[in-house]
């Protein structure tokens, strides 16, 4: 796979500026190079996730970190995080591969790139370029953001959401709280205490053995992926 020319040139400039370019490849800080590729990728596309093909370049650079290097443990951790994120991205695009997720990822959320680091950079830029005085802002811009909640009773009536859960599942609790905060009507069924619910869960999950399992008008979602569930709910509310 070809690496984006901007990314490759950025990394090369970084290596040269740090004096890391040498005939002895062991002197190259591959972990730092991987982070540089990621920073440039996110600069070009702030909404990129681990499913972005350019993250393969980051993984290749992480693979080059020597086994005895001080950054090897961090490199392995980041490599695994990206790999897990790409697995989740695959199941979103190809639901038939949802069963390919390893057991350790069952009931978990897809990991996301370092949004906090980018937010910090945006904060620093905002500090160096202060916004217009409050008097010049429009009333709409000055109002605090409020989470949108569906208000159309007819649209809400079209929703048929079932949350299959267990009392000990943290992600079940997150899913429950999120659905409640959005005002979406749903039915929660405890698969450990309700035998009938457990049978429904086995049929709907098609071999899935994790929790939560969320059904949105017949479409099942393994684990709690907020974005995927919301997209399905929005389609129902829009009547599509």
C-alpha cells in the first residue's frame, strides 16, 4: 500500500530534523515516527478513525520498533489498539463478519484515535487567536449547546428498541443511561433472570455470547457502539 505523500514527506522531515537518519536503522526512533504519521493523518482528517487505510502506515512503523527498545511496550499497546479499532470498523462495514471479533472485545466500544490530544491543540490555537468580543457574537452562537432529543411522538412511536443485559455489565449500564438521556423508548430484558429473554437473546444474537445486545427495529448490535446504534435510530425516526 502506498503511504500518502504528505505523510511520508512529513515523517522524513521529522527524522532529518531530529538527526535520526543514519545508515544504522536501529538509531531511528520508529515509535516517534509512528506518532508523527498519526498526527499528520489526524491533522489532514480530524474525523478519521482507526478504520482509515492510512493507519496501516502507523502499524508498519510500530512493527519496526526493536524488541529491546524502551518504547516497545508502548508500541505494542498502540498497535493492538489500532488493530482492535480496525476490527470494529470491519464489522460496521460488513456485519456478516461481526462474529470474527475476539471474545475479549465482546461488549466493548470501538477504540478511537487520540481526540483529546487534538482538542488540546485546538485549545492552544484558540488561545493564540482569541474569538471576537461577546458583543459581536450572534445570539445563536452564545447559547449553550443542548443535546437534541426527539420531540415527535409519532416518530418515537416507530421505535422498537430492546436492550438485552445483565446486572454486572458496565456497558449495559452505559447503553441504558444513553438511551434514557436521549429520550428513546426501550425495553430492557435481563437475560440471566428471564429465561424467555435469554431465548430471544440467543436467537437475535446469532451465536453472540456477549452483552449488551441491542435491537433497533429488528436490527441487532453487538456491544454498545453509540454511533452505530444512533444511525439506526435516526433512520427509523426519519421514516427511512
